[in-house]
């Protein structure tokens, strides 16, 4: 199954903790992970998270200011998120295609304002803020399960089949053939499920695979790989891997 990497954290960020946990078995097709990003103590300088595209949707909870929560998702390029010197964030990362809610709520930038949507994100933020990471997880699971019951979160069979067969897909036509749809049908289905065109979706998936495998096999040649990598991240591969943990 698709396993996107975490966002870029500078290798010198020693007082920043990242925790990740997998969901219970009944949610493994819907949730990629639960996560936490926090400081052990205030930093001397602002911390910038280098967020990279993965086609996932995240629920984000600012656990130092429980009015602040949101729904985030990048398109096809990175975002530099300055989150300050002292922070505690937690969240839920959903696989591509499962979000059926209001797409107008999704942000691709820093979330720094009060959540005003219809989901119970503020209530969950307040309930989990003082808990350890492990103690947050059952509450996150309860939230996801309730949204599944309401069909705000729902597995998409077409997207899931694509994610399960990424290693054998090298073009949009192969992607369409894999899921037994015409390219035009796939365009409509993917746009509705992910808000991506098939071409952009494949571009992001190929990029994520290259990060996992450090492989050039998914690109025409090394120059193509470097150009694509820099367009998506703002860095050459050498500079990115030198600066960030992956």
C-alpha cells in the first residue's frame, strides 16, 4: 500500500520530536498514520517544516492553542511552513481519495486561525491536548470511525487500486487500464475523489516512490528526475537529502 514519507525536517532540529503511529486494522485502508510534531523545549530559532506533496489530506490540531485546527492538503508543489520556536501539533493523515467532505475547507498553507467548520475538530483538540501521544490515539480513532459512519470519510475503490499497484503504473493510460476505465472516465473519477488530474496524481505518486526508493527508474533520465524533483521541492535531490531527514 502507498506509504508517503513524512515532511522534511532539518537534520539539525535536535529538540523537535516526531511521533507516528498506525491506525487499528479496521481503518488501515483509510488512515495512513496518526502523527505528532512538538518541541521538547523552546528553540532558539523558528522551525520551518518543508511540506511536500503526497495527495493526502490531514486533520491538524494545534495542541497549544486548541481553537486552531484545520484540514490541510498540498497540490503539486512544496510549502515552507514556519511554525515558530515552541509548538505541539498532532494530526491524522488520510490516504488519497477518502475525503468526501467540503473541499473548500482544505488549506495548502500555514493554519493559524480558529477552525470555523462543521467538524468537531475543536472538541477533539481540547480533549486530546493534555494527553500523551499514545493516549490521543483512541480518540482520533473514534473521530475517524464516526466520520466513516457519516460517509464524510469513505474508501474509494478506484483510488485504492491505483495506490496498491503503483509499481506497475508508468503512465496515465496504464493507470486507466489498471482500473478498467477510459482515460476520460478516470479523469472524472480522480478529480472528484482527489481534486487531482490523472497526470498530476501520477506525478506526485512517482515523486513519492522516488523518495522511498531513491530510484531514477521512474523517470526518463537523471536530468528529468532532477528537474521534476526541484520543481516539486525547490531543491535538487542532493541538496534536499543533505538538508532534510527522509
